[in-house]
C-alpha cells in the first residue's frame, strides 16, 4: 500500500492545532497556572459541566434514556466502545473524533475527555483491542494514531480515496482496510506493510470485520455484495455467502462461531444468524420488515440490536429470537449504535449530532419479557394496536401459551386482523 509513514512527535490539542505545549493527556491541556487562558479554560469547563448535567438527566417519554446534545456539530457517523469498556469514541461530519467518559457511571456520562482532528469528513473508527492504535477512515484520507505516554501521535496518513470499512483483528496489529476500488487490504500496524489483498467486489467497501478468533474476515460493499474469507489462507467461503445472499450490514458473535446479517433492501425481512462452520441458519429474527441501517451484538452475545429504516431501535434475544425491547420515540434517522460495556445500554445517534443512551434493560423490566413459543401451543391472543402506526407497520401481539408463559411477536396489520379469529 502506498502512503506516507510519519515519525513526527507532534501532538494535537483539543482544538486540533499543533502546539508543543498542548498535548492530549487524558483530555488535559498544559497551561500556565495563573494565565488568562487557564482561567478561561476553567470557566469554560465549569459551564460545560453544568450543561452536561442538565442535558443528561433524561429524555421525556423514553424510559432509561439520556443524551449528550450536539456531541458533534453535524451528522454523527460512527460510535464504538473501546475494549476497556470505559470510553466511547465517536466521529462526525464536523471533522472531529471525540472520546467520552463512561467510567463515572450512567448518571454522569457525557464528559468529553479527548478530541482528535480529522482532515476530512470521518466515516469509520477502528480502535485496536489493546487501545494502542486508532484507525480513522474519511472522505478523502485514512489515518492511524498511536497512543503513548505523551498522548496521541499521528503515525500514518494516506491522502485520496473514500475509506468507510476498517477493523483490527484480535492481535491489535492486523488491520483490514476496505478500499474505494472494491478490495480489502490486510496490513500490519503501524508499519502498514501489506500482508494480503482480498478482491472480487464490484463497488467500494462499506464495512469490514474480523471474527473474534481472527480467522474469518467479512466485508460488504454498497450494492450488498457480501464475502467471507479465511484471510490467512485466502480461501473464500463462497457457499455460505451464497446462502446468505445480499447483505446491508453484519456482525460476528463474540464466540467467533456465527455471523449475524441484515438482508439488503427495504422490506427484505429481519436479521438472521448463521453458523460459520456448518453454514446452516441458526436463527431468524422476525418482525423487521423495514430494513436495517446498523446491526450490533452485545458484549456477552445475549442480545442483537438494530437501527432500523423506520427510525426505531430494536433489541432481540439471540437465544430465542424474540423481541426484547423497542424504542420508537421520534428518534429520527439513527445511523450508528453500540452497546456499552455493561450490555444493558445502547448508545445511538444520527442526523442531529447528539449521542443518546438508552437503558433497554429498564424498558424490558417495565413490560413482561417476551419469550419464544413453547410446545404447549397458543391459549389466547391479544392485539395491542398502535395509533401511530399505519397500515402494514409492526404491531405488538401479546399472547400466552397453555403453560402460562408470555410470548410476543410482531406482525403486519393484515395478519393481526386475521389473528383475531383464532380460537382456543
């Protein structure tokens, strides 16, 4: 791969300017003790702290919700939680990468602790598992940062090209880069020495990811082409990819055994879960007719969350395939989401640049938790109609099996109407 390797020792302050005295060190910028600049910073931080407290108290009508209003000045592109589970990293159209503190507990989340500049609109974030490197892909460049005792150092830049798919393997040195030409380049960080190139796409790459064991690499492009490789041998898993078909987004499970995918296209159905070894379908998640923008799995692998094209966030139980919780309180366009380390909360955002936190565990506790159908069959069916939902939109159908266990599914309106005629 062509590109420039930099060995500079420059650090960037929070404004993005190179200053010898302004180094990122846990969000702190060195200033003279009694300078006017120092006083201004203290006053500014106090004001920001007051605003953060005010803005993260919660969102009306949404159980367990908080927000960092205008976390970015424009569209929020990506959210990812660092491997220490204590830091949320975000990037947006305002050409910045920002770090948010998750250590102090949900009641005070929202403190910005670091900020890195980016030369063009950043799309993709890839922190290495050991937190030493951070790769950022943007509209016209690709950069790699390295963290040291003095802060973040820019160690690699490549100008030109549109980079939206980046992922580090578990070894924290192997970096996969989806290219505008429709290839996936595997390089060693920080030297950026090319290890392998995987080709065959007809369009630029949208996203890439490694399985937990580092053996399998997946990639999808903007037209839904989905490929899986054993990247070390170069062998493409063509039979499984053919079974799955066109894909919009995907995620590997934490045990490395399966891959969850969302089909390509509006109205193409819900996500599915496939076994990587046997190539068989393990789970079909029903009740998602409107397509998915983003799909993620919780750290413990218990839950699957999607940001949907009908502007909702939905959570499924991976074991049963049942819907656990739905958030549809005028969310607008949700482009990105991530589970926080405790697995009970989801960070999400999109058009307005704000970062929202939803405690879906609280939402689950407020209603009976859905379960899968048991062998006893249905005893009764009750349909809860939503006045806000139009024809063909999902509606909750609460039912109870003969054994007394509650179950819940989502059906279209016409199916639900027919279901009213079901007897004991």
